[in-house]
């Protein structure tokens, strides 16, 4: 009895060890291949891009904050992030405001050149929905089950998120809607929750308010790059007024950033360092800051399109490469020890069939085919009808 | 004119109508086909079946596997064969109606037969669903065939058609008892002479067992064709649980669109039982004229069925031609016909307003289905009254008939 069992156990051990050996000997697993592919240009491992653009202040005279957010919206959209990956939060409706001389339009420069609002816009949180609670719920993902998909931040651990906030701020706070404020600690904790729940790969945090850099001073989670428009004790100023609208239309810091980003497109190889090089306290009338100690990559290796754009990696393979790739992956998946040559020969025709992908669904795998069953069924019913007819005439 | 010639002429006219270049929209119309009878879904199911995908795994195909087997092998469905098949189905139904009349009245060929055939073939409630190639026409054919065979006393064919009918449309289980009573009894008019009848229970039991035998053979065939038992859930259970809430001219769908889940099982049970409670009283009351009982239960089906089309109340209205004796005793036939006219104009109008034009909403269409339901209910009640009233004979001078 024991001898028989011993024989079987030893055969099993032999099979398992042979399988393990060939798996190890095959070198890279699929995971490693994928990781190498995505790491090819040192672009930090992300596969998708999201943007959260928040304008936290309401009322007509804060038109420029809405123009800030809309300018960022148009930029990231132009550079490839789709509306489904952008969360745009506008605390007030400047375009349809009663005091707007150009209804339905929002301009970031005087002279009514480029409309930022008009066509093809998707505002996810509007008006009174822009609250501190909604913002933090959005970031952490702790939303009510009734919240629709378009209002959720559906990021994963391979998402790069661009978070842009603008409004009236102060020392470690940002005013929301004129009646509440969010503190730097709140945002820092929200980002830490996101890190713990693997909701981001890297975050780029940009904020344009007074005393902006204080808002990112409390972050403590890894892979966050932050920039702000002014230091503690400094104000951020608006850039220029529009004589027809009667108010300021854009803020200085955001204006220069947008102006710089206008020159790039999806294939741009410009880096974050190049963006931060435009910081000019004289021109901008405030001292912008950068916080990169939490960011793992060097700034001159992080592309602008890693955060502002929705650029994906693609590799074009020749058809012969596909076939050989598929066949080798099948050989990996079916590790049967034994007569190696016979097995690979048997595998080849099915591998080629997999690539063709135009055949109808498989028939004849034990269960009789549909037409056979249909004919049998029809035949049985016909038999019953015949029996009934004969027994009736009898 | 010879009856057979007239019959052939009518069928030819129907065939021409079926081949006429009519708008394709009939197939999509909610009044002419329901989710259980739609021709589009039949095509979809047959296509999936032929390509090896189980049509019952999704929520599209709710029809019997027997249709799958027949329409994927013997009778292909295409632009030429569909009109021919459906015209033939209607021709068989009209023939069955005529034969039932002949069995009931005891007369051979007469001029009235052509009128009956025309009444079936050119009733708009019946030929429009047939132009839409809805399988409710096939159900009507099985319905009339089972009644015809039962009236002629041919047990096995009647039971086979009945089993096929119940298999294809579960609510027609209402008809089982009257058809069995018809086989055991006689089709001649007994309305004027109500009396309790004696039933041969032994023979009745044998008939019931034969029906169950036919039904189980069909069920096993369906299981074989479908390759599993999933089809039962997707055909019979759909009528019981109202899985699909596509609008139809019936009374169930609107009620259950706004039904809270908590109450849904209770109301489904209530609506299903509502269909079943009519069997016993109608069959007991009209035991001396089982054909009339079958007629009344057809009317019940037409009014309260789960997924009706226009064919179901249409069949009831056409079957009134089998009972000309009740016509003098109908209390308000004009009201009934006007309500039906009203409903038949409103139903397509409100359906169009709601779903095509968008200026109406579901309440408009629901209101028109309510009017249609009132029309059917009023017709049914009037027929029951008239059937009972005949027994009292003509009113004498100075006397009046009241109901205590």
C-alpha cells in the first residue's frame, strides 16, 4: 500500500518540479514584461491621467477664479485627458450670470478672444455642490452610493492626478463658497487616505490663491509634487481687467502657466522643471514655490504630459511577431512535461487559429450542435403530430 | 357563391395584403407584438441559437424552444416565407373557426361560413399582428384548433394542440378545463337550456393524463432543443414574474413599473390568481355549454393577460360570431363597439405621442389601455349576461327581467 502511494507522490513531485523549473527558466513573466514596457521612458509607471480642477469661490467679482479653472480645463482636455477623467468643480456660474455681458461665454483675456465655456464642456460639481465635504469625499472615494459615475474619482494605483485649486486663501486655509474653509491638514490627510487606498500613482498639486504655498506645507504622503503661486504673507494678484465685463478675468500665476502650456502639445518632451523655470517673482508680482521633497523622480525627468496630458504608451508589433509572441505565451501557459516535440506540434495549429479570430464559435465539444438539436426537436414534435393524427383517424 | 371559393378568395386577399409594401414599423409596434411574441426577438433568438449561443442566457428571447427548433430548421424566416407562413396560420385559424361553427350549429356548408372566415381574416385586431409577424397569431391558431378538435370530438389532436398552446403561452392554461369539458360534452348550443350535467370522471381523468403526457413530451423536447432547463425560467416564469416591462395594450405593465419591490411578489401573485379564479365559476355556471365557457375564458384572457397583444381581445371579439343567439340579448352592444373604436384610435395615437414624438408621456398610453380594458371588460360582462339571459327566453308583455 505505502509503496504504491510513494510511487504516486514521487511522480507528482517530479511533475511539479519540472513545471516550476520551466516556468523559472522562461525568464520574464508577463508582469515583468508589462512593467518594462511601461517603464520604457522612465515615465513613472502611470497608465491613466485624471484632473481635479476646483474653483472654490462664488459671486460675479470672482470671475477670474472660474476663468482660472476653465483655462486649466481646456488645457488638460486639449492635451488628451477625456471628460470622463476630469472632475471640474465650479462654485458659481459665471457664464450664465445675470451680470455677464456675453452670456454663455467666459474669457480669460480681455478682448473676448477665446471662449472657455461655450461648446463641449462638462461641469461635474456646480454651484452649491462645491463644498469641502464633497471635495474630500471625492478625493477619498467615500461617496454616497447614489453619486453618479461622472462625479466620482475612479482612480487606481496607476493614475496620475493633477489637482488644481483656486479661490481666496490664507495661511493654511482655502475659502469655499464664502462660508466655509478647507485647511491644509484636511487636504494632506485626504491625500494620505488616497495613498493608503492606492488611489494614485503620483499627484501634481497646483494652487493659485493668496499665501498658496502654505496649503501644501502639510503634505506627508509620497509621490506628491506641489506648486503654489505665493508664499506666506504674500498675496497673489489678478492679471488684467476686461473693460467690457468690468472685472478681472484671470490671475497672474495661472495666466503665465496657461500661456506656457499653450505652446506644448501631446508629444511634448518638456519637463516639470521647464515649467517651474518660468517662475519669475518680478513678472508674477508674487513668489511661487515648489515642493518636490515627496516626489520620487527628478523634476527634469517628469514630463509635463505626465500630469497635464492623457498620453498613453503604444508599441506597434509586426504580424509575425504577434504570432510568435502568442505561440510562446501558449507554450508557457500549458506546461506539460513529457514528449516536448509532440506537444509543441499539437499546439501550433491552435495558436494560429487564436490569431485568426474570425471563425464562428466552437461547435462539437461534446454537446451536440444547435442545428442537430433543433432537427431532433422538430422531428420529435413531428412524430407526436403523426401519432396524434394516426390515433385520431383510427 | 361556393363557400370554398369564397374562402380561397379571402385567403388570397390576405396573402396579397401580407406581401404589400407596408411600412416596416409594424414589427416594432408595441400594440401588435409583446416581448413574448415579437418577431424581432424571434429572429434574434434563432440567430443566437444557430450560432451556438444560448438565447435564454440574456434578456431578449422569451419564446418557446419549440419555435427555435421549428424556425431554425423546417420553416426559415425571411422576406418571402414569413408572409406565407403567417397567412397560412391565419387561414388554418379561420378554417378552424368555420369547422367549430359547423360542429356547433350542426349545419354543413352554408353562406355563413364565408362571413365567419372574413370575420377572422379581416378583423383589424387580428390581421395587424399577423402583418407584424407576431407569434400571437400562432397562439390563436393553436387556440382555435384545440377548440375545433374538441368540438368535433377528436380527443388526441385537441389535447395535443392544447398542450402546445399552454407550452407556448402559459396563461392559456385557463382553457384546459373548458376544452376537457368540451371533449366530454358536446359543442351544440345549450345556452337556452341550462341544466347540471353528469361528468364521466374516469374518462376525464384519462383525458387529463393524456394532456399531461403531451405536455411532458413537449417539455422534454424543449429541454433537449435548448440544452438545459434555463428556458423554463425565460418563458413561463417571465409571465409570472413580469421580468420585461415593455409597454403593451395590457393592464399589468404600468402597474408594475411603479411597484415597490417590497410589494411586487404579492401583487404578482394577486394578478396571476386573478386570471385563475375565473376558471371554476365560469366552468361550473356554463357546464351545459362548454364551448361558451371556453369563449368567456378567452375573453378573460384577452382582458387580463400579462403580455397581451391586440390578437387576444381580437380573438374574443371574433369568437362572438360563433354565438349569434346571444346577439339579441346584449344590453349595450353600441356602447361596447364605440368604446372599442375609441380605444383602437387612441392606443396607437398615444403610443406615438409618447414614444415617437415625445410630447406625451406614459400616462397617456396607460389611459388608452385602461379604456381598452374597459371595452374588453364591458364586452365580456355583456356576453356573460346575454349567455345567461337566453335561458329566460323572450320578455313577455308587462314583465321585466331583473337581477336580484
